[in-house]
C-alpha cells in the first residue's frame, strides 16, 4: 500500500468476518468489489478457515486495493470483528457476513451519504432476507421489527433493543460511528462465541452511543437465512455452540459492574436473560428426542443461570410435563453428586391426620436412630391434629403453587439445610415432577414413595397412571409398598424397591377389662367414600346393631364437613345415637384399640394400611373387604375377608365373631402371630433404607434395569386409550350460579325430608308414591295446556 493510499480519507469501513463459507464467499466479496464508492475499505478477517475461503479472500485482495485481508487462527466471529474494528480507518463502519451480500453496487455510496446526513452514532436502514421459507423469513423480520424513529440516550437505546424488543440487535442492518465502536474494544472479552456475537457487541456499542436513528430506505443489505449457525436446521453439535449465548449476561454484568452501572441496568439485563433463555430453550426443544437430553444439558453452560434455566423449563412445559420427562431422560444435569448422605429431607404436603403422615411420623425417628439429620418439608401445618414428632426437627413451609414462588423456596431450603437425599411422599401430586427436577438439578438424590397402587390409578386416576411412570424414570429410586407394584414398575424399567412401612414400636398393651358385656366395633380411616367406603361401613354397623343389643360402634376419622354431616345425619335418621358414635379424629388411638373386639376395614384399595398393622399389633380380629395386594394379609391369618362392597357378608362375619368368643380369641392370637411372622420375613424399614442409601452413596451404583416389553405394551395401550378418551370426551356443561343454587336448595330440602321419612321405611315408600302421582298430574296438566 502506497503512502498516498494510507493517507487517503476513508468514508466507510466494511467489516467482513469469514470462516468456512467458500460456497457463498465469492458472491459476498463480489458484491463489495463492484461497489461504486472508491473511498471505502473492506477489512476481511479469515478466521482460521479450513476450506477455500482464505484463498478466495486473497484473490479479491490482489485485484482490488480496497480489500485488506487478515488471516488468523480460528477465534470466532467476536474476535474476528474485534480485529477488524481495530484496523478500521473509516469515519463510519458497517458489517457484512461472509455468507451474505450487498444487493446492488451503490449501497456503500448511499450508506455513507445517509450517515453523514443524519450524523447518528448508530443509523439503522432497511434490509431484505432470502434463502428460507416465507414463514422463517417473516419470523426473522419480526425479531428485527420494522420501527422508525430516534432515541437520544444510551439507557433508552439499550432499553428499546434489549428489554422492549422494539429494535432487533442484529449488527448487519446498521451504520456505526467508528470512533464509538473503537471505545468498546477494550471491554470486549476474548470469548469464543459463535452465536450471540451481535447481542454482546451491540450492547456495548449502544452503551457508548448517544444517538440512535432508524430510517426507511430501500433494502441495503441481503441476509441469507438457513446456512449460518443461528438459522440453520438444529442438531446437537450446533445447539452446544448456540447455547453459549447464555454466557453473554454474565459478560455484560461484569462490564456494567466495572462501570458501576449494574443497578441501573439490572431490570434490562434480567429481561434480556429471559429473552436469551427462551430462544435457547426453544432451540434445544426442537431437537429429536434422541438428542434432546444432550441439548438441554448445553443450557447449563453458565452456572449463574442454572436456577433460571430450570424455572424456564418448568414454565414452558407446565402443561406438558410428560414431554419434558422424555426429553430430559438421561440428561447429565440431573445426576446427583457422589457424596456421603448426611441430611435427609422428607416432603409431604401436610403433616397431620392421615396414613401417610402416620408413616412419616414413624419414619423420622428411625432415620434419626440411623444417624441422619432430618428436615421436614410441607405446605401445611396443624399442630393440634398432627402426630408426635421430635421437637428438634426443622420444619420448612413451602408454597403449594409454583406461581407463588415454590421453586425459589424449595431450592433455598434444600441449599440452606444441605440436604443430600430428598424423599418425596406425594407421588401423585401435580408438583411432584417439577419438585424432582429442581432437587436433582442441585445434585441431590431424589427418592419417591408411592403409597398408592397401580390398580387404583387405573380406576381413579388414569391420567396419573399414564403420566407418572415417565416421571419415576428420572428418580434415583421409586419405593413401593407391595410386591405387585414392584413387578409392575420394574417391568417398565424404573428403579423400583419394595420397602414395608415402619411398624410402630409400641409395646403390646393388654386389653382393658370391661365391667359389662358391651362389645366394641371400630372403623378407623379417612372419611373418603371412594377409597374407604365409610357409607358402607355405616350400613354394616347398622345391620350389626339391628341383630345385637350389646354393641357400640366407633367411627374414627377426619373428612370434609359434608362427610361428617352425612355420618351424623345417618346416625340420627336411623335412631342409632347410642349404637354408632362418630369420634372424629385423634392421633391417640390407644383407647379404641385396647377396647375393640373387632375392627372393620372397608377400603377398596390399599397398599400397606397402617390401621391393619395396629390391629394386628393389638391382636384385634379384622373383617375387611378383599385387598389382593396387601402383603400383611397374604397369609390370611387374623382376618376374615369378604368380597368388595359385600355389606351383608361383612356384617354377618362380624356377628359370627361377636357370638363366638372362642373363634374371636383364636383370630386375635392369629393376628398377633401374623404380624410377628411378617416382621421376621420382611426386612425392616431401617434395614431397607440403609441398603438403598448405601447404594446411592456408591459411585458404582447402577439401578436395577429390568424391562418387560409386554408390560410396556400394556402401558402404552392404556396411554393410547387415554388420549383417545380425552379427544372424544364430551364438552363439560358449566352450570350457572342460579342453577347451582337450585341444586343446592333441592339437596337441602331432600336432606330435611329424609329426617322425617327415612329410606327403607313405610313412610318413605308412601311419600315417594304420593310425590310420583303429584308429578304425573302436573306433567299432564302442563301438556294439556
């Protein structure tokens, strides 16, 4: 280059980073070569190309002195532009990517004229897009946003671009004052970025710019979609590079902190993080399922954003968690850290008045006995109703909804208490799967205890049955309470273990000596009509009371107000106030267990009923509906089973025991012996958990991986029928407030009438017959009219 050429005033510098784009480079550089503006320079950076790109660059430099080619090792677009900007001599500068082009030969002449006319630090012009489908082109133009106007402060420029999205941050459609760009170069970190370069660099340029103007022009840039890393079809290798865009917020935060402006720009930066996260997650989500786990792992490239990545995944997949569970299966970010387990977190949504709560109240002391620290996580506490717990146990209350900060609170307390193992007792809750992801993303082992049975899911919660096995695949261990579910979930390839519920460490307490000949029957359960059938228990007790005078029946349990009202109305309607007593709920069952002659269990489904354990411990004969999967009754000792919903047979079985003292006493002895035999045969709760924890601590632990294609076929068929059922489900009729009020009034009137006309009585039959005649008369009258 001659001295005259060196001193020649340059109107505009064109920055061209090039890396392995030989298929498009000739077209790109030709569009520069034919530019009419002589006072321009084309700074081409060959960024370590391994194809013919470097040779093509040199060929153009040999025939056009405006070209300045610099060859360097591959450092990425950011470093290439940084080198080019440092070498730029023009008053103005623009960017041109090696796979794009200028649309006609007067572009630079027009740009230089416009830049001098408007004299803005940043001037945006119009562009066109080619090389892809109309839909994708429109998507890019929507990001760019067709906006015209002027902004006069750095903060407002940055806010419009990075927070509001009023203007796209792409660098190709803008002219820059070169002196402003050069001010940014000392702050540009030497980070290898292939994607997001424009976002990072343009933020710095905006920070040092006082004026931004967007004007309407003919298209002065032709952007090729579909070949660069940002717009080409996704694959796992490209996603790994694209996800590095999530490093940008930390780079910008460091810059703003050095400028002591982090507080001022914090809200903008947070908005930018959400935008970058959304784009990165969408790209990773577009990968095929076989690559999706690796793609989602790439989202954790920036440790500072780990929690936000998880929260964004939860938000995106809240309504389709099964899809997310399939995508993240096998992802590295869910791997627990290999370390000694010292602190155990236990979760259930409440800590009182139920079978699960009873199990937890027994489980916690056993973990303490094993030497672990225990933290109890819950959504609700009612100290008046809860089972006894050691007073020094830390309790953590977390919100019941993710909309109200559940993720933040759960994460905070898991970290604060240094939890190493989280045991989740709400296996069918809506929050379960996302609790699991949060926990495992922190490197904490996660075990879920399923207190239900798969057959219950088939009847009651088909959607749960269909969905939750997907979620269980991600857990370190699924704990089930019967061997049937052990076989079922293991057959689906889920790491499943059978652990019996803890047996209360209560000494045997002799039965209370009764001074009279009163026989006591007891029913203990949650007032749940679907699973526990308390209405049938009342019918059974009524039948017994009609046959035996010296009997008192005790209903012990808690439920909704409507359930309690039903029981009290039933007792009053049938005149059984002295025969059936609703006792409410108590955590101290000793007074009922020590006086009970027979216990009734009317459950439709159970996995490991705690009331059956206590009945056997106290030697109480039990009459129950057939429960085929309960391990405690497989030996059929100490119990009398009757078919499900067989009210008459259950009542007759109780009557036989009440009338036959020797049979009742033999059954009582067999009941205690059955529990002793069960204890000898089945590993204890402590022993079983010790084994699992030892396996989790082992770096060589491999969960059991049995898989049965026939069972999986059965499950997949259920999924198909479930989806078909949902698709063809009739539309739900929404009742108006007035209609609901009419129904409520009708039910209240009916309840009132039933007090005076009890069902199954002569009065009831007569009033029903009279009502039918009145209705037929009114119907005929209205029709005749």
